[in-house]
């Protein structure tokens, strides 16, 4: 273990500073189209070529490129043609790639701008209301747009019984459906099944209805503006899901929402939860497997949302009456996929 002294501690703080600068540099590159242009020109582009292509100011663009080279985001050849470092075309260039991380970078930058609101929450204990805007709604869903792909290619292949049920035809309820991305994608993949989504994000529901209409899925997909704690359903669904929703359910209604999910399911119906793993012991707060959950909790606490660790999740699910609770790590620990039956 490296000795802790003033020098190593300064290096650590400096690394945070560099990470802050690199994050903003990447976000600028995405907003200005630089990564897209370099992804389309694998052999690289000079600063002059890039400036002409994107209509950017060449002297400032040169500084951006040199700084990106410093951060090892870009490489350059003997003709000083800049190009993305290996594999960063997938992560920063191709927005259709499952590995693309630009939406997360954008979210981090915007959340950073909102962090000043966390001061008030820390002083008063009251959640802020900055999350209830169309801009935040759109921003929040972008980083999760590939969650349906995680279901199709990482979860369902490992849970074949769930996939078979969807193929045969079931009724599926998504609690906290957001902009409907998950149920819309599932509906396109499993044409014998029908889907209902509920949520309290009016902007997300409006977006979902528009997409459902555009894709002509109105006969099999519906969304409702409704909180999970007031769901009227009883013995209607074969599967119910809470995808990155359990930790975003207010603590005062969380148990009631899961109980309502239990009531909504038919006998032997499946309850599915996908969420970030969150540590229960202080020493695990330095375990990299919990990185996403810890970071997410830090900025979401200002909205009054709180993560549960594995034992707490299991207890809430068991208290509702579910049985056979099982866990499966997804994406090398990025998510936990939890299943239970009625």
C-alpha cells in the first residue's frame, strides 16, 4: 500500500481537479460535434480540417485538441492529424453504440451545475424541487436509453424462463416507466405481449405517449400518469418491474408501492428489480463495485431519494409477500437484477 503523506494526498486532490477539467472538455467535444467528426474520419483530421468541417474557431479548437491529447483522449500522427484513441470511438464517437458514455458525461456536467442546491438540503434536510422540469426529465433519461438493451442482451439470456414467457405472450407492468423506453423496446421485441407503464414524471409520460403513437404500438402499449402507491390493479399482470426506480421511490411510500406491485400480479407472477448495488458497511464505500450507486446517491439525496442496500431491498420485497428472492449482478457489478415471485 502506498504511503500516505502530503505529496500523495495532493496528487489525489489534483487527480480530482484533472477529472473535473477532462469531464468538461469531453462534454464540450460532444456538444460541438468533434467526436462525431473524428469517428467519421478514422484516419484523423488536422485542426484546420476540423475547424472548417464544424465551423469552429481554429485557434481555440487547437487548444481543445492539444488538451484532449494531454488527457489521452486524442492521438495524433506525424501530420498532426488528430484522432480518437483506441476504443474511444465506441465510448465517445458512435452514439448508437451500447458502450457510448457521452450521455452520462452530459448528465454529470448538468448535475454539477445543480450541486449548489445540495447545500440547502444539507442545511435544512428538505429536498429541492429542481428535478421536476422538462429539461431535467429529458436529461435524466438519456443515460438510461440503453437499459432495454441490457434487458435484451444481458438479462433475459440469463433468465430464459422470463424470455419464454414474454415470447409466449404476457401482460407486463413497468412501475416508474419514465419515458417508456423499456416497455416500448420490449413491445417491439415481443409482439405477443402487452405492456403498461405508470410514472409520476408528466414530461416522461407525454414523451412516451408520443413515441407509442409514432410507432403504432397503441394497441399493445399504454402509459398512465400515476404513482405506484395508488395503483388500482389486482391480479392483472404476469410480470411487474421497477427499473432504476426502487431507489427513486420516496421512503414514505416505498413499501406501499412494492405491496401494490404484489397485488397487481397474478399468482406466480414475477417481480423484477434492476438497481445499483449500494453498500451496507462503511468499508465497502471504497469498493469499486459500488461506484455507480454511491455517486448516484450523492446527487439524488437532494431530491429526497435514498438507496437501499441488498438486505434492505430484500426486506422490502419480502414484507410485501414475495418469495424466492434471487440476485444476479449485471455488467460486472454495475447493476443488481433481483427477481421474486408472488
